[in-house]
């Protein structure tokens, strides 16, 4: 079934575990979205989608549901900074853009990087912005323990 999301919500989380996959799962738990099956999507901000709270968005979804999301994730097993971010910008009319940035140590984005890139993209194509925001999560890794940072914009399908 094809749909255009009418709501989006944002989450951030960090997980640590000796196993990389478990670290990712713990990051999703920290973000509050572990019961969903995520499918990554490209970065178009739907034109009429309302940004809602995580609680409202989660209440519209069911455990086990396949959920589309713009997902930024980075992991490290070392004593390095790990960061994940998603920036968003949308003009008053039409669609906008999400931009994901993530990385470890020297390649880790700084706060504001993803938001600035999203803003630049919209500015190149249109003049005014109606909405913009950025999610950013950064933490220090620990040696011999996987540390994962996750930032995501989760799409909520229209109610039946």
C-alpha cells in the first residue's frame, strides 16, 4: 500500500554493549522505538506532514509494524567520539529535505552540520523556510565496548 506520511516524530538514543548489534538495539531502546521494523528512506520531508511528539507518533504504530524512517547511525568499539544527526528544512509550500550526517572521531559531525546542510539544500531550490530542526546525539565510546548513536525521523502513515 502506498502512502504519504501525514506525521513525523523524532528520536535520539545511545547504546553500549560488547556486541555491535546489541549496541544498536540498546540505542533504539534508549530512543523508545525498539518494537518497530525500520525501513530506511531517502530524505524527502513530506509537504503536509505535521511534526508530532514521540508519544503521539508511537501511539499510532503497533509493535512489529514496518515503519519508514530517515535513520542516522554510527558505531565504534574504541575510545572515540561517535555522533549521529538528522537536519530538516521545509519551505512554506511543497516538500522539504532531511539530511543525515554521522561518523566516528574526526569524521563525526558537529552539532548544526546536518541542519545547515538541509537549510542550504532548501535555500538553493526555494527562498523561504517554514520549518527547520536538527536532531543531534554525540557520546564518547569505550574501549572493547560497542557504542552506537542513533538519530531518526520516523514516518507515521495516515490513519485508516
